[in-house]
């Protein structure tokens, strides 16, 4: 489970951070950089419910292998087109962003479903499984942004896209043909649930208010994260005067901080439970986001982004652990698809905001997002403290 997840995360990290860097390096346009970021996320929202239904119907292994293979082919085709027709960079990269984003959504839902099945088998040690999975993702984020920045700076589109395609093919090959598919994927009861789609997911959220409140808090928090991700290339390159490689260093440092936070949260959840761990993580994330909007030097920006991502890492462990326990296996794919749809909705909005806001005003936009994030997380965890649905999520 961990090896194909790692290769897929590497491909996703290269595409997510590398494509906006490529746009900025070739066009110098902050607006097009934000638009490219949005183009990666909008297709993910449109296909997420289809991905959940297909995973429930056909099993995560089959969907994962097919999505990774198709992504590799799309990325290689884009590399060939960009090499032969460099004048069409903007259109080609926007199409690539949309296609890779959509296919990455299929592989992500499939990988998350496999991880949730392993968590259910682990029982009261589910947070350990989820912390390892999150560690795999964060390790990819550690290497991905720095590698993407280096490849864009040294080799342009060819090196970046070829490496991304290699990771995608590796993920498809490493996933076993029969990957411990959950019983839900083949049962008659599950097949009856498939036509319900989003309705099944909304029903689960209505029956489990702890999950609904946590997802709601994360939706608001992700707007801050999305604006920070989309704005960082513009802030670092155009305002602070550093290279695209320096942008990658920031996200790699953030991944290191997030990995450390995940390791700490793994022990903290086992000792104190999900709620206290989540509250501390939320406070760290909100405080760092407020501070990063005021930073005026590269070193301060790097440090504060790292602290922010550490808080986000702790919150993600809490969300994944709670989600794996509270969503029924028979409709896990459909419900997971709905939660992903809600959690990803702020990212294309963030890209559009960065495209529309003058670069000089991005710091003010981050400040507003940080204030809203702090309020949302405070309300969320105040409500979660009174809900018994949180109890099964920790030993």
C-alpha cells in the first residue's frame, strides 16, 4: 500500500507545484500563474463523485492503476507538444493542468480508500496507519517542490514532465493487481448504494455531526492554504526577488516541519486523544498564517510557512483518523468523494483570487483569510468537544 502511494504522491507533488512555476518562468505573469493553479483544482472537483462511485464499484486497485497510467501518457504527450511548439506554452500547460488534476483525483480517492480499509483493520491503532500514510504524502512534498523548482530552472518543461510521468508509471506498476479490495467493492448491498452518489455522502455527514463539523472547519482552513500555495511563487519571485528554485525550498522546508508534526501527533493522539491534539494544531496553523502575511524577508516567510504547514499536518491526521472510523465501509468511496469535493472547493477559488488580486495586495488577502480561518477552527473545535462521535476515533 505504501509504495504505490509514495510514487503517486511524488507525481502529484511535481505537477501541483511544478506547473505554476513553469507558467511563471515562461510567461512572467502572476495572473496566469494563479489561473494555472485554479485549472489544476477545478477538474478535481468535477470528477470526484465519479471517482468515488468507480472505486466503490470496481475496487481501488484497478482505478488507481488506470488513472496513473493515463496521467503518465498525458504528461508525456504534453512534454512532446511543448518541445515541438514552444510558442503554445500557455494553452498546452493549462490543458495539462486540467487533465493531470482530474486524473490525480481518481488515484487519490483510490489510495485513500485502500488506506481507510487498512485503518479499519488496525482498530484503535488507526491513527498510526494514518500518520504513516500522511508521512508518505509529506515526504513526497519534501522532495517534490524542490525538485520541481530545480527541474524548471535547469531543464524547463521537458525534465519536469518526464520525471512526473516516470513517477506515475511507477505507481501503476507497484500497485498489485489484487490489492485487498474491501468487501464493499463487490457486495450486492454496496451495488445498491452506487446510484445514490452524493446523496449517500450527505446522509453520512448528517448522521455523524463530528465528521460534518470537522469537514466544515477544514473547508474554511483550506482557503488560507490554497491562497498561500497559489500566491507563494508570485510573492517569492516578484516581491522578494528570489528564484523559482527558492519557491521549492520553501515547500520542502514546510514538508519537513509537517513530517515532524505528524510524528509528534502520532504519540499525542495515543496519549491525549484527538480533540486536544486538534486544538493545538489549529492554534499553530491559524497563528502562523496570520504572521506569514506580515513577513517581509525570505527567511521569515520560509519559517512561518513551515510552522503553518506543521499545524496543517496535525489537523490532517485528526481528520483522516476520524474519517476512517466514522464512514461506513459500504459507502466509503461515495462519502469520501463528497468530503474531498468539499475540502478541495476552496483551492480553485484561491487560484482565481490570486489571479484577480494585484500582487501588491496579496499580503492583505492572506491576512483576511487567516482571520476567517482562526474563527472557523475555533468554532469547529468548540463544537466538537461536546460531540460523542469524536470518541471512537482514538483509543
